């Protein structure tokens, strides 16, 4: 049997939608991981490193605002393993991600996990509009 590891879903929640121009953006990002028996065996009790990339959606090229790989999760069974963690996007990077005449950034997260040879796909969260201060 081949090892299969899936990131079944991802989501974000904006913790401070009414933030000021000099306040960082606080997000809660979550997802659901599912491993089959072979992936669980290959993992061998190690923690999965969760990688969260926060983007601003644009017409031509999405700007990467933040990469956070500080969260780890232990997966010990073949069930559905849900998680959530906080991610902070610095206000300077967020406020510079759009053109001078825009006052909103369209934020989403791409979430994946892996350890050794066990790696999930990347799941994209929903998009949320957040105020920026050009």
C-alpha cells in the first residue's frame, strides 16, 4: 500500500478586523490532516511540521506576505486530525501589498504539512478581505 497524506481543508479567521494602521494582522489558521496506515507507519511517531503561507490575492500575481512553519502536530491514528494556530502578518508588509489607491487586501492561506517522506498536499483557505492603509 502506498503512503497517502492529505490536508483536507484549510480555513482562516481574522482576529482583529478593525485593526489600526500600525497594528499587525492576527489570524487564526486551521486545517484537517488525514493519513493512511502506511503514511502513519512511515511517520513513526514524529511530529508533522505545518507550513502556513499567507497570500494577498491579485489579478496577475499573488503576493506572499508571510511563511510560518513554527507549528507542529502529532498524528497518531488514521482519523481526521484537526488543528488551528495563530499567525501574525506584520502591518508594514500587509499595508504595502496593494497599489496606492486600494484600501483592502484579499488574504488567504495555503496550508500543508510534512515530516521525512510523509508530505501532504497544500490546501487553500477561503479568502478574507482586510483593511489596509496605503
